[in-house]
C-alpha cells in the first residue's frame, strides 16, 4: 500500500522483537514525518554496533574491545567467577551491587535440539579459566529447566578438578507476597529453608 | 553498563515511538545475539527510506518517486479529492475499498501553537488543485478538535470558489455496542440522525 521503499522499511522494522506490523508502520511514519535525523542516527548506530561488537576474549560478554570493561577492571576480586547465560544477566547482577568478581557469559544454555552443546557455550575456556586463581565459581544461570541442566553440566565438569562450585539461592523473591508466588518456587523455598 | 557502542545503539533505539529503555535493550541484545544480518538490513532500509522518501508533488503523500502510485494511477476518478491528515489515513481509506478518487495529504493539522498554519499544510496547492476538474472535495481529517478546525478552515477557503465540499459522517461505529460508545459520539449520532 505504501511506496516500495517505505514498505521495505516497515518489513525490516517488523523484524525487531515485540514489533508487529502496526507498530512497524507507526515507527516508519514517525521517523519519516517527525524525526529523520534520529532515524539516520539509528541506522548509523545499528551499523556501528553490528559490525564492531564481538565477544570479550576472556568472558565472552559483548563488547567492541578485545576485553570488556569488567575483565579489564583490576580492582575486582579475581577469586570469584559468576557464570550467567546472557549479557543482560551481567547488567542485572552489576546493578544489584552485591558482586565484585568477574563473569563468564555462556551466551545461551545447553539445548541439544538447537545444536547448542558445551562447545557453543565455551565450556573449555571456562574450565581453563576456572583453573587459574579462582576460588569459587558461582552458577547464576536462569532458574529454568535448561538453565538448571546447564548448571548441572558445568558442576560435573568443575567439581572433579577440585574447584568450589556454588549455585545462587532459589526461593521466594524479597518483597513478594506468598499468596502470589507459584507452587514450584514455594516448594523450593520450603525445602531449602535455613535454620535460624 | 554495556560497552559504549552498545549503549549508543540502545539510546538510539529508545528514540523509536513506543520503545522504552527496557525494550530498546532487549532489541539491541536480540540483534547482536541472534540477528545481525536483519539488523544490518534494517540500517540500510532506514538510510534508504530516510534519504529517498519525499512528498508527492501533487498530493503531498510520502513516496520516493516524484508522484505517488495513487496520483499516477489514471484509472481513478478525477472528480473526487479526499483530504486526510497523514499517509496512514490514506492506507486506512484505501483498505476500506469505498473510495476511488485521489487524495490530498495535509501532513498534519492546523496547530498555531506548534507553528503549523495553512502554509505548512499546503492549502494553496490544495486550492489550486481543487479548481481543476474536481467536483467534490471530501474532508476526512480526524474527528478531533484540531481535525475539525482544519476541516472548517478548508471549507471556508473552498466554498466561496464554488467547490462542493463534504465531510465524512460521524456517528456510532458499525459493529460497535452502544453501551461502550462515548457520550460525544452518541450525541453526534442522535443529532445527525437520518429519516428512514
């Protein structure tokens, strides 16, 4: 219905997660009618990020440098490595402010059906790194079936090497109301109760 | 928190309408982790559309050609011009399939506070065009205060020239339930009732 170039832009905006046909149309119209400069800057930003950003050589997090800003920060605690599934998890943990060690980002979880095995998650690099000056490896993969399977696999690989492995606690979220918490979480919270 | 290039991408995605900080972050991560090709195509699409798309010389609709595909379609009814506020309105009317004339896209509505006057809406071009082979000008601006004001202004300009001007009907939407329709629309529907 629109001209070919506009239709093409709408289709390509449609590829963004959470953007349907109508939102894509609204975005295209907004950029064309009110913010061409912003749209061109976005195009540049996309090109720059998508061509320059790669994985950090030591933790696999996304960065345009060879090593990310966390791995190059020498003030951190070398004896701790926290294993997470994605770069967004690193941000979440950094924002909570309770961790001052380094990270290892798997960039996914074990999922044989999608062809994601230990090799794709860089487990060999992780084992090599954990054998350095590391005292404890904290598994902070997601509390999902795949995340748990990945955590179990890594535990089985690291334990025999004499590395201390821990898993972040699961239970009722702080500030939540018991009434609205799902049964699985509640069972887990009861089973993992701590004596006071 | 992310690397500078990723932060820049997130900020620029944040400029899209309906995209907040969290969605922008999710989009950036999705493109970087799963769809770099799609992201680069989007960058190209943005650049192409934002540099090539301009206003149609005769109806002011958005197009990369000198005249849009509707204005160059000679099968249409030359005697009718429908005036709308935006390109999306043209699509909506085209999709309903009840109009086979030409359009004139104001690309906005009268809004003195934002510096949008008759000149910005191309009213002079509209008057020149309406004095051609046009028998009727249909005002399909939005049923808002600004849309109504714009429709009134255009009526006042065209009527003295002996041009037949009409306004699309306002009333209860077809398929709607009276119970859920706002009072203003209902009053309008009652006042504009048609004898059967």
